């Protein structure tokens, strides 16, 4: 089978940096704890766990040693608690996520009511909410009621959302009666490039595969976008999940992967597809 891989896919610089920092820290220290899964990829989390990385869900669960902050970041309160406990902190928060947190604080200090467009359950959004006072999350049109009765509105976005979604939400917000709305584009270029490359590719192939963790927001978003343009789109975690029966009658397959999917997973998947006779 002919296989085409998206021009841009797989690890982004923020995730690569977090994994490298985790490996370096594990090589130098014992008792290393990650606050939440280091990335949304089970294979990588398992490998790092075998190398000694413990994953905990709250700062209270870190008794001693080193706390590793993942690329999605942590709230101000969590960081303060870690400091107060006297723990060593290794901060792998992506620089672009730090920028969103900084902008949220600045907007708040300038008197804006800050809203972040995104998924309220995503760790990055939770960390932004916890980095400045009164930040509201707008996930869809139904959340707009939350932001009445404020004069100055400051709008930012979760880094991994799509430009289309951002534009749609800005369209809704723009119709609200505010005397001032300040919009800062905090979308990540890496995400945008992956989405554009995926959409371009999925239009040219008979079947499209999006590889990555089922909890990875950016991977899910890639799959959602590809499905819109090519209904024959499948979101899988790795080659083990590929049922070759779905390849029947297809000649060209496209492959892309989320920002937390290792190169090795992509390579192995492509090899399996290429071996399928057409
Ligand atoms: S997707 Fe973008 S913002 Fe998120 S970790 Fe990667 S580089 Fe940073």
C-alpha cells in the first residue's frame, strides 16, 4: 500500500523538551514525580515509569524529592505548595503555555475580565485559570452567559485549539455589548501547522490515520478535522490497534500524528501499512 505521511506531525518542541527534561532528571536523581501524566501518550508514560518516574494527580501526593511540571504547566497555587514543601522543581512548562499564563496575568492587572476559549477540563486551561484571578473558560456558545456585566474583556485561547474554532468563538464574543474587547492570539503555530498539513493530506488519500493518545486534545482535534474532510479517518494509538480489514479496497493511506506521539510509533505504523498488499 502506498503511504503518505503529513509534512508536519508528531512531537512538538514543547513535548520533546518535557521528555528530554524527564529523562535527564531521572538519570541524575531519585524520587522524581510528575504532576499528572508527563504527556498524553500511554506508551511514553509507561517507558518513563519503568525508568522511575512516578505520576501523581496532586501536589499533596508528592512526599519528597523532585516535582516535574509537564508541558501543560501548573497553577500558581500548586507551584507555591511545592515551594513550601521544600521540593526540588523541574519546570518543563512549554514556553508558549507560559506566555498564555503571563498574558492572563497582565490582562487581569490591566483591569480586563479575562476569558480563555478552550476546554475547561484540559490541564493547560486549568493551569491558566489558576495563574490569574477570575479567569473564565468559554468552551462553547452556551458559556457566553458567564461573561456579561463586565466592561473590558480580555480574550485568549488554549494553545492547541484550531483557528476555525477560535474564529467562531470570537465571532460570538464580538456580538456581546462590551465597550472594549482585547483579543490576543495565543494559538500555537505547531498545532496550526499540524492541522493544515493533516487536512491537506487527508483530502488526497483513500484512508487517513491519526496516531496518538486518546486523551490527547491536539490529536483528537486532528482526527476531528480530518474526519470532516475524509470520513475514512481513524484515530488509533499505535500499530497494534490497526485492523487490516479496514484497508480492503484502499490504495493510498495518509498518516499524521499528534504532538505527543513518538517518531517510533509513526515509523512502525507506516511499516505495517506499507506491507499491506494492494
Ligand atoms: S503543542 Fe505548542 S503549546 Fe503545546 S506543548 Fe507543543 S509547542 Fe507547546
